[in-house]
C-alpha cells in the first residue's frame, strides 16, 4: 500500500511538472507511473486476460471445427446414394405427355445443366462427380440357359446408358458399344465388367436375350467388350450396386415356400441406345446423382442445406425445375438421412458442450472479478486518499480504467486474435464477442470495485461474515438465484435435453452450485464459532485463535467459494454423464454378445470344439445351445429362432451375465405329456396368444405352448425366439435325437474365469483352425465397436478440456483467496513472533485459519456433485450420446442409462484443492518467517 501511495504522489508531481495539460494528460501520466511502479501486476493482468480471451474465443471455434470434421466424415463414409442430391424421373411413351424425346443424350444433358443452375449455396456440389443417365424401368428376365442359376428362378438384367462411360472404364478385351443411329433397335451392343464375365460365364461376342413384355421375341444384346473400372470407389460405379458386379436377388418368399435366389446384373450400353430400352415394355428410369462436396460443408450450414434440399421436393426449386425441364423430375433419397442423423447426434451432444461452456465461463468470470477485487482491496487506502483530497468517483474510475486498459486491451486483442489464427473456421462473430466480453470484464472489474468501496467516506473496520449482517438487497438477490435454480431444474426434468441446446437448462448444474455456495456462506461461521468456544479453554492459544480468525473470514471469500463449487460441480456432473455413457455401452455390449465371448457356427460347432475352448486361457464356464432359424407360419407370423438348451446350465449363464432371469421352473413342472413348454419373446407370445402351435425342429415336428416371456436371451439377442428344453425335445423324438447331426449345438457361450480375462486372440486362432464355419465375437470387441463417433468424441474432448480449464481457474481462485489475506496474515504472524510464537505454531495457526474455507469448498463440491445426480438425472437423455442416432441392433433390455456417480471426478478435484492449500499456506509461513519484523510492522498497525 505504501508503494501505491508513492506512485500516487509521483503522478501528482508529474502533473504539476507538466503544467495544465488537461485531464487526458493527467490520466496518461497516471498510467505511465502506475505501470512503472507495478509492472508485475500489469503483467499478471495481461497474461490472465490473454489466456481467458483465448479460451473464450477458442471454445466456439473448436466446437465448429470438430462438428465440421464429424459432418464431413459422416458424408464421406455414407453410402454413395446418400451423399448428395438425387433426382429421378420416369418415362413411358404410352402415358407420357412429353412433346420431345426425354431419353436422348441432349435431353438428359439439358436437365443436368438446369439442375446445376438451380442448386444454390450453401448446397455445393462436388465438381466432376455428377452421375446421370437412363436405366430400364424394371429388371428384365434373361432366358439364356448358359448363364448360371442359383435356383429355378431365371437371372435378370438391367440396361444402363450412363454418361461418361468411356472415361471411367479400362477396356480389357473387345470394343466399346456402338452408337444407335436411327431410333429404337432390337439389337444392341453392351459391355460388362470383369466380375460379371467371371461369375456369369460371359465372353466377348456372346449374346444376352432379354424377354420383352407381351411378346415372345426377345431383345438381343451383344457383349462387345469386357471392362474394368478405373476407380472402383468413384461415384460413377455406385449409382446402383449391380454396376460393378452381379448381385444375388431374391423375390418375396411365400408363406411355407422356399427362397428362390437369382443373379441380377447390368449391361452397359451407349447413351444413344436409351430409346431401345422402351422395346422391353417397362419404360425407362432417368436419374441424376449429385454428390455434395464434403470439404465445403460446415455444421452451421446444415439447417440451410436441409431447407434448400427440401425445396427440391416441394418448394420453389421443385417448381422451377419441373417448369424449366417440362418433366416431373423429383428427389429420391439422398443426403437428407445423413444430415438428419448428424443433427440428432449434434443436438444430443450440444447440451454437454454448453454445460461445459457455462461452467468454465462462470469460473473464469469469478476469477477475473477476484483479480479486480484483490487489486481494489490492496489499493483502498490510496483510493480513499484520492477521494479525501477531492477526487470524483468518475475521475478515479477513469484513471483506473486507463491504468487497466493497457494490459487488458493488449491481452484481450492478442488472445482473441490468436484463437482466430490458430483455430481457423468460417465463423468469427461469436468468438470475437466472447473475447470482447472477457476484456470488458477485466477492464471494468477494478474501477467499479474500487469506486464502489470509496463511494462514501467511512472509517476502517472489519468486513467479515460475522460482523457484517447480510443486507435485504443481498437476501433478494439470493432468493432470485434460488428461484432461477428451481426453475432450471424443474424445466430440465420435464423437458430433458433431447430438444437441443437451451442455455437456461444448461445452466442448471451451475445454478445449483451457486445456490449451494450461498447456503454454505450463510451457515459457514456458525460451526466455527461453536468450535471456538471450547477451544478457548485449551491450554494453547493457537487453536482458539485459528478458529476465531476462520470464523471472521473476509466477505471477499464469496467469489472463491463460488468459483470452487462451480468447478467441482462441472467436474462431478460431467464425470457422472461420462460414467453413465460407459455403463450403458458396457451393458449393451453384454446384452448383445450374451456372454464374455461367443462362437456361432453356420451349421454345427463340431464335436471337439467345446473341449478345445475350455483349454483357452481365461475361459471359465461355457454353455452350448442349438439355434435353428424358423420361417413364419400361420400362427407365428414372423421369422424367429428356435433355441434348444440345457435349461439349468442356461439359467446359470443368464444369471451370471446379468440378463433377465431364465425361468427354469416352467420346465421342471412339465410331466412329459402335451405340448412342450417354451419361453417366448414378447412379439411371438402376442402372436401365439395362448394357443399352441406345431413347429419344425431338427428332430421332427413338435407342438409348443407359451410357458413364460422374456425380452431377450443370450443365445440370440435382438431376435425373436422360442426356447425349449433339449432333454424334453429329445424325449419326444427319441429315434431322431440319437443322430448327432440333428442335435449338435450351433452356439457356444463362454464366461471368463473369476479374476481373469479370456484370451480372445487364442479364441480367434482356434476358430480359424476349426473345420466348422464359425465366427467369434467377444464382449470387448463389441464394446470397441460402440466407441465414440467423431461428433461424440469431439464433445467429450471439449468437455474434458473445459473441466481441466475449470480446475486450473479454481486453483487460481484458491491461490488468489490465499493471496488476498497474505498481507494481514504476515503482519499477524510478525506480531505473534514478537510474543514468542514458534514457526511450527505459525503453520498450525495458518492452517486452522484457512483450511476450513477450502475444506468447506471441497466437501460442498462433493455434496453438490452427489445432489445433482438425482436432481438432474431424469432430464438428461443419454441414449443418443451413448449409441448415436444410426440404426442399431441392440437387445431389448434395460441398459441402465442414466447418471452414475464417478468416484474419481467427485473426490479427486476436491482432494487436489486441499493438497494445494496445504502446500501454499506453509510456504507463505516460511516466506513470512524469513522477513524481519521491522518490515512487517509499523507504528500504529493493528491486527
């Protein structure tokens, strides 16, 4: 404080020396002298504002960056038909009102040109990747006997005339198809891919006969060449899966019928042959596929892109396109599904990121205010002196603002600019606004706090929680915060987080922490005063003095406690969210696999496999089951799996894995007469409706009845099932049951031995060497398949980074609170040393004085972290965060989704704060002990 008075005197002297240069000159002199007198304080403000402005500006830009990466990856990894704008049209000369031929290359190119002109930003098409052409309206039966057949069903083919054929193929043999010069021709040329030639046994010069509708004479297509794609990953080859290779197709299976698979393939013709497609009698389909440019897509443009694309379905773009082309061109599928899934995943992750932003922002704001308050408190005497000598509040505020502006403005500008440069994205408005907000808070904290403290003259006195009774104004503010907290909690519990980002709902955990801080500040002195009374009767004075001073902690301790509680709540709430996600995925992996590991055979496991599996390291209990797929019948009207098990061993496995208990009692009550008891899935039970049904099994026909219902079962998770006893089924068919090929198990479920892990690599090697066709799936592999998507990973990374930054700010808040009382504490210790207090007693005194506040924050943080789980848990939707929005084949069980207390995130931050306080306080005592009493005490000082 003496240094501050000297600086003030120097500023006055400089003003007198320079003469009447005006108020601006005086302020410049003041700033110059203050920066010379306290360069360390200015540097501290500069570094703090720079770091805070950088983090504030970096957060929205990093969110944009990871969302952009996630969107581009989602688009790039989507199937080719789902990557862009897909338009189609159909043409049948018998029903069409078109005045010109739409199948000619010129007509198709014209439509393509109009589409390119109609598309406007933010929809940006990938240059050179448009795929368009003409395809036959329906697949055509191929009558040639030389083409292989998979069943009695004849093969089928499509004719395709696609733009750019010559530029996307490499001719292996033969020649490219010739152009059709005059109208439809009953004889066409076509090329096929190398894979088509290998599978279908077609050669150059061979002929394919396509059956025309309503006429016995087929359309003849001559294979003039065999080609290979230049780039199989190109969009050109993904207009339809049958372009690259023949596909196995299958017509609908009638009830009780057998599958009839057949080959479906494509013949690539010249574009001029499109009119000849009409000879087949099924019309023609026209298509225009336009992949979007993933590199030009940004997450914040997704709503505008969706709106623009929907306009092609029913809107201005659709009307303009149909008017200009004179056709009924319309969208078919496209990227809409990908964008919808991305939007759902982003809406699920955004509340977590917004919570992190609100939490760390509140903590940083408290630290900035603490820095300004600490500087104002240290310079209160100087400000009081200026006020007593006639200084106005506005004049003092201007001088302090000018003094703070030098480091704060420089730090804010450099920090914000660094974020803009180091994290490039398209949007800059919000980062700049947040950086400016940080700079403004740092700039105004000192002037406002200092002028508020000297707004009216008053004698020096205590300002602690015991002596200064809370005002009515403070009570109103605290009640307002409590009402806001109650409203946020109620709204979050009712509306949940599935509706997207709402700052008010995201602030609910922070508001709970703020209310907890207010409550703790209210009750904090009471237990200390109660402890101080019996401590006064002890032989030593250290304990009593320490507790008494702790009960008179300064009112400036509100902001440190607020910062600490918000930071601890942010860490604990985020930890409970992440723990809930991990628990849900673990539960889903367990239910999906049905055990720690499973082996499924296409036909049968083999006699030796079970014994070999038992020798694999880590294997404990194993259970085998026979799973037979069954087709629908008149009563059970959907496909299902018949599971044949040893009911006792199967029940033990189900219990060990934690799935719904298997009811063995329904099998023990069976007397061997009548329909077999069966445990059914809910949909099968609803279909059977209490009746009996005759089903086909490997050993014969058996009649079953519903004995119990289960939502899922380990042998066939996620499928419809009927479970019967192997022993009871064998007893009904003793003649067939003795043949191993009809009763051999097809599935093996393995549990790890207690305290051990299954050697999955050894299990895979065993499966690879088996003569049976088997597959292996482990719980760990399934859990790895459920890892975070890029969007989820980005949200998790940002949240963990925010927790780390919040922890750093809370540590800084703790250090600032200890630093605020350091001068008075040093003076006290110097006076007590003159009375004979030892260094050890000094350490005890300081710890007893300051640790209760830190302990209060640590315990309060743990309690608030535990309280927010039941308070906010019902409103937090973790399903999208856990599994995403894509299609999943998850077992229909309760995954236990919800907030789960994470001991590490609850305890570790609090313990870290206590350790920090215990390390800093003795260091302050040691530094104070090295100073001479004459440097700490002056005449007239009071403690």
